[in-house]
């Protein structure tokens, strides 16, 4: 008399185990689809206008802020007012930060000549630690502040979203 290769108890055990794994997979998948949402994409270009002159500059003009987003993590750089969004600055500021509850926070070092919109010179070659915080608005300008590590003072700012794709000259004429 030969014994069966798989006794009934083994088949029952494997059947129940596979059913539990499939059920858990369905529960986790349903939870993920309903509860886990990706961070909304933010505008990548902003024009920053300050409420007063920056303490590190004699005269302040607006700056352009370019942001790269990966989920909640942000990288950014500032460009002087005389740059265009698409221009390739040879020396960019390096800012890193996070986006949490529509609050954008970036910090890093920015060369003084970028902050003050002056030509790059040896005298002004030093980088200044800055922290930028902006509460993002849905459609309008956003309000925020900038602070410098060597000063306890914060300066208010308005961040205006900039268009990333400029229409060509031909489409403007038609």
C-alpha cells in the first residue's frame, strides 16, 4: 500500500497560508490606494520680492528662486534679478529643504553677489547662510520670510509663481 505524497493536513495548511497572504495583500493594497497620496507638485520658479533691503546688501532687488522637487524633499537655487529663469548661472546657490503642510522651507549658503545682485568679485565672494520659509498659496502670491544666520532679523518676502514655458515670438504675433 502506497502513501499519498501530500497528506490532507499539509494541503490544508498550504491552502490556508496562501489564502491569508492573498487577503493581506488585498488589504494593504486597498489601504495604500485610499490613504497614501503623493505630495502635490509645486511651481518650480518663483520671483522673490522683499519687504525691505536685505541686511547683507546696500540695495536689494528681487531674486529668482528655482526649485526641484522629489516628493517632500526640495533642492533649490537663487538667481539674481538680472537673470532669466532659463539662464545657466555659472555659480548657483545651494539650498535644500522640505515641503510640509504647504510650508516650503529651504536653507543653505548663497553667494553675496547673488543676494545683492552685484558682479562677482573677490571682495563679495563669501557665501552667506540663509533660511527661506514660504507658506504656499493655492493660486495667488505666497508670503514668507528670509533670515540670515549672522542676523536675528527676518525679512518678509512675497513669492510670485513664474511661468516656466514662455510663448515663442511667433505665437505672440498671431
